[in-house]
């Protein structure tokens, strides 16, 4: 593909920011359309309205609206050469995929929770987010749009599991993640070593909101992890980085800072993902799990059950040697249960 890729999205979408940074790093030409762009009227609509939406040709050359960031990154790996986001070591590539999924499916719980659980964060989101759909309108229209959007999003907290019981669990996990990532950044500029993997961009996407936009988690990030706050700004446009093959972490010498991050993932991520997959398979109306000694409840999320299935397929596809390497890392981190 030689023409600039068209995509639509908004600065308040962590997945939009994830993919824009990916395109910049990969040096893939693109044109970015805000939701207010009249050009969107002539483009296909996705089956599910999610941001970002990419407009890409299918096998017949017809434009299709595509929305899932992780498969899109893999598609671009096939379509564009160089500056890969996937480690060449299959075992390390699997850990990269696992951390990417954690960011997309767990760290986003913190993003959604903080934005819609605290009054200052609600007020900022209600005032700013509607503007990205067009701010050349009367004040009353913006205020009404902000109030309606806030009401709808607060009502959706049940989908990510945010409630008075689980809120402290989400917040404690966010604090621990910040501390662990800050420790990693003392030695390495990226999660995957001296160059970023797709997991770096997934974490970055969520942190554009948590560490930059929403006041409550941003204040925590500045207090706990100033390197993380600085890293988010640096990751916005890494197009000037010149990566080398030797910049990836060595699978046989993973730093303690990365295994500590994996241990935090193993502490919170498996029980919810497993309980959600079981609830989806059983057609249950509620997910119930134990996380950090607290009862966790949320509505079933079929997409996250698919994510767990894809992770299992990726592990199964590894050679026996690479799988043994991966399992040797997963077990002490408390992540083996995801693949039992």
C-alpha cells in the first residue's frame, strides 16, 4: 500500500493514541480524521463503533472499516518492512503479546475507572471529550453532549468491573504497576529493552489518559513514577528512533524489573480473564472472581474471552523449546493458570 492509510479516532481514545504512535514509529504514511470530519460520510462504517477505525482494502480491493488494534499491528507487520514491533525471538514475542493484552484488557480498567469514578475527572472528560466531535457549536449544546456522554459512560462501569468494592483493587494495581514500570525505566527505555515492542505502545495508549489527561491518575503517576510520565510524552512520536536487532531483551537473561511487572500481571489479570471466559462459555449473566482477596464482579465480556483464546493459541504454536522458556517465566509470575 502506497497511499496514506485513513483512520478516524479521537485524542481521548487510548487505542487511537496507541495506533497513531505505531504508525509514526513504523513510518507508515497516514491521514487522521477526527469524528467531526465530513470525509467520514463517504467511508464504510464498522460493525461496532470503536476508535480508532482504519479504512483498509480487503482481498477484493474494497475498503473495509477495521477496528481491532492488535490484529492491525500484525497486519502492518506483514504489509510493511522494517522497524518491527514483534521481537524476533518467538518466546519473547509471546511475552510481548501477553503484556500487550494486559494493557489493552486490564490496564484499561484503571483508565475507565478513574475517568468516571471521580468528580474532577468526570468534569474534565465531560467538558473536553465532546469538543473532539466538533466545538464550533453553542455552549449549551456542548454542555448537553457532555452530560449525556458522562451519564452513558458511568452506566458502563459495570462492563469493566468498576464498583465500590473493586475500585480499591483497581487503584492498588495501578499504583503497583506505576512503581514497577518506574523501576524498569531506571534501566531500560522500553519494556522490550532498547527498542519498543507492540506491548510498549499498548501501555502507552492507556497511559496517555491515565498519566496525561485524567487529573486523579495523572497526579498519582507524577508522584509515584515521574519517569513514566516523561516516557509517555517521549512515546508520542518515536519516529526518530533507529532500532537494531540486538536491542531486544535476551529471553535467557530477562531483567528482574520485567519479571516484577509480569508478577503484577499475574496477581490481577488471570483470575478475571479466567472467570470471564467461564461465564461467557456458560452463558452466565455475571462474572465473579477473587482478586487480591476481594470479590470481583462485572458483566461478561465476550471479546476478552476471545483474547484469552488467542493467547492460548499463540502459546500452543510455539516450538517445545520456546514453550518451555515461556512456561519457565510464566510459572513464578503466577500466569500459568491462564494456559492450564
